[in-house]
């Protein structure tokens, strides 16, 4: 049998050696993009000057930037639609749903490889495929037929035994994983689920678990493809796409974590980290102001039918507001057709569009100092759209109880548990997914005024002289700290000069001014602690700092996707040889690194950073493959790969 992840990776491996930590290059069968990262990904794809994508399947979704307060978002949608038609990409129209939910329903296939320009791409791992979240440029390269490079991950087997009790859900399983291994525990690993408990979980439940596995920093998460998978594909009219990929067993894994499903209780992630997990019982009685149900973690048909059954005949508490965003048009249409939607509406819930919505601060922001309960995967500081809010992450069941009783409470108080079974048939309608024409050569790409051209990429200089430390930050800085999202800033995703003004805005509004001043001199650097750049795949968190003249970052450690994005845009990710040296650099210090280009060319370490202000030398190192170093030397991946894909 063996590990599923290993089997799929080895089946797709074209370059490298499959040994933990060594780099491998894999062929990518499928890609997905969403609109907030997609415009940049397609600008980069255009810059590669290819006629058509070379993948088996590429899909472009519009789900993040759906609030249309001016021309920017609708113009971007139109750009994406025209690009998709031109290059042979399917286009999922705004309103059709959240990329990961729609992908799971309509496109995910066991045994395939997928990269997506969104960190929750591992959702499709619930279908038994290797699905990895990456930066937009890596998707563009994969669309052009290029390999995706990663370090051979450790494969951790998560052995599930027993069965979930009533009112305990898949969300609690992944919160339990986070409770045990934290927001860094998955770095360099694939989390592969096996054991007798897996057959008790449906595909959408598995997808909830693999989706939020992203919060552990894991490369991806995966379930086997079994009879449960076949039934789901059958319901979606895609049974012919099923292949069996049986689960592994104890001896197939580098490490094993055992979870007894029967022993899990409802869990909650407290502000401001998905890893801040406590039992619900610790929060009972805390007043709740706003509840939001949806997101790519918890908005499947199973979730919404359960929510509707629990809300039936009940009203939400007078001081609490409830918003519900069904994950896809398919889910929304299904609950409308079978009447479940009426129970939701009559409870007083506000029905939101099938999109990311409040999960990314795109509307439905909470009031001042609100306590907010969300079925989402992230509760990072400021992400709700209101910095004073405190967001808690829970299952839909706990969220409904909070909405009905106006406080954290035991969901059992809602009554008999509505055990969900899939209907024999669902209504399938793909008319909101536009097929590209077979020949796109005549199609004109439509650009609105918000779409700014890509910046110039320059090769790495030999020396960095008098670079100013424009920012020094603590542990676990997220991409939401670096490049905030929300309704105001997201529409600027295709306009680098404009979006760059908002870097670090939430934690330090003066950053932009400082960075611009340093840029006019010798450039800037950022000093960071552990797990810098956790969270989103947004390459703007690297691209905008690059645009602001940031030359290198020195951290105690980096999160995977962000590190890759830094490499892709030519910012050197350096790490302290001795983590305590973090204390030897202050914000405002001037640093110099001599012969950095030669050092990277030769692969020599350590590199000496001179702190000119404090007159000391600090050894730093790097974890970069030869290819990574070539990319940095070339001034980024776009310049590096363009010539190779022709
Ligand atoms: C997120 O959940 O943070 C996002 C918004 O989906 C991001 C992508 C983005 O920033 O556009 C992600 O998870 O990668
Ligand atoms: Fe959208 Fe939220 Fe999922 Fe990101 S985490 S893809 S913003 S629903």
C-alpha cells in the first residue's frame, strides 16, 4: 500500500531525489487561481508570452473581490474573464462560489496534482489529490508547463480511530490537530490521514480538515480515495473520475499522530491565532455579538443542511447578528430547492453571497469591540475588517448555538442532533463556469485603469551597502500583518504602486514613509522572528515590499509559501545562525552585506552582516536550493523562467 502522498508525488516526479529535505520537481496536472491573486498571476503568465496553458485543467475563480463599490473589482473580473478565454482556462463567474468549494465539487480528482494561488488549495486533498497552495507566479509557471519545485516533505500519518460524537465535527478534528502541533507544527510536512476512523468522514468533512491543515504550515494534507470518495463523485455526476488510492498503514509514515475521534470535544480557536485552541467549555457564557457561517472551511452542503436543520423553528438572539455565505451556487441552489433555505431565512439570518465575503473582510465587518464567532479558518488580527474585534473560530454547530442563545453555549441545547445524509441526487448546473473557446488567438484582453504594469526586476547586486532596517517584528507575523486585505485594500491587488502604500499599515502606519525614504537611499531590510509570513499565499506580501525597495529579510524562520514568494521576487530570505542575534539589530540600524551575489553563486555560508550602527558582525545563513539562488541572482523567477518555457 504505502503513503498516498508519496505515491502521487513519485508518480509526478520529473526531477530530483525523493529524500526528506531534498528538492524535487513535479509535474502539475491542474491549477486554480482566485481573483485577488489571479490578476497578478495572469499578468505574469502574459509576460511569459505563451499562447495557451499547458495543463490538463486550469480554472480561474472570482470569489474574493466581489464587493463592487467602484470600477476596480468589476474591471478586474472582466480582465480575468478575457484572459481565461484567450489562454484556454475555465472561468468560474462571480457568484458561482468559493474557489475551493467549487473545485472540490466540480474538478478535484483523486491521484492528480494541483497548485493554486491560494493557501487553502489543500482543500482538494479531501478528494485524495496532492493540492498545494503557492504564489501566483508559481501557478503561472505551472500553467506554462513548468515543474513545481518543493523540498521532499516528511510524511506524517494522522491515524484516526473511533467516531465523532454528536455535535462534534470535522472542524474540531483540525482544531485538535492545531492544538497539538501549533501553527508551525506542519512546516516541511504533509499530513496524511489514515486509520479506521476515516471511513466515518464524508468528502466535505475531509476537505474541512485538509483545508485548515494550511494553518499548521504544512505543505498539504491528504485523505485516501475510497468508497466514500466514489459516492461523492457519483453524486457530482463524476463517478468515472474515481480511482481508488487506498490508505497507508503505520509503517508507511515518518511520524504518527493518533487521534481518537470519539474523545474529541467541541473546540474553539481564540483571538488572534487559529492555533490558540481551547475547549468550548472554557468559554461558556461569553456574550457573542456577531456570528458568520461560511468560508472554504465550512460551507458545504453538509454544513448548510446541518445549520438549516438546527435553525429550524428558532430565532437568533436580539443582540446577535448572523450572516451565512453558502460556499457555492450548487449548495445555495440545493438548499433553496429542498426548502432548507427557508429555515435559515426565517431564523433572521442574513444571507450573504456565495463568496469569501466576511472571511477576508469583504463586507460584514463587526461593530466596535465585538466578540465574533466564525466558522472560518483564520482569525488573524484585523482580518474581520475591524481591528477592535475579537474573532473566535468554531464549527457551524457551535456557531448556530452562539447565534441562537447570544453567547457561547453547549450546542446540545439546540436539541436532537440532525444527522446529515447526502440526498440521492443533487441539482448540477455548470452554466456559471465558462468554457474557453478552442482557439483564443482572436480574443482581446480587456484591461481597466486599475491594472498597473508589472515592475522591473533587477539582478541581485554584488554588495548591499548601508541598507536601513525599516521594520523589526516579533514571532508569527502573518501575511495579513504585512499586506492587509479587506474591502478597501483588496481592490488594489492589480495595482502595485497603490497597494504598496498599505504594507504593515495595521501595525505601523509610518512604515510606507520610512521604506520610501530608505528606497531613495540604499534600500531597506526587515528583521523578523519565528514563522514570519504565515498564512496566505498572497505574493503581494513579497512583491509590495520589493517595490518599496526591501532588499533582504533576516528572520529566525520563515513560513513556506512566503519564503518561496520572496525568492520569486528576488528578496533574499536570510536566517540568523544564532537566533539570539535577533536582539543585536534594532529598527533604524544600517546594515551592509558584502559579496552577497558571489556567496549565493558559490553557495557559501555563513554570510556576514555588518551592523554599521552598532559596529558588530552577525553571521546569517540561508536555506536555498541552487535553483532558488539562481532565481534570486536573476532578480526573480519571471526573468529566470521566461526563457526556459519557450
Ligand atoms: C486568505 O484566506 O488569506 C486568502 C485571501 O484566501 C489568501 C489569498 C489572498 O491573499 O488573496 C490565501 O489564503 O492564500
Ligand atoms: Fe476565501 Fe476565506 Fe477561504 Fe481565503 S480562507 S479562500 S478568503 S473563504
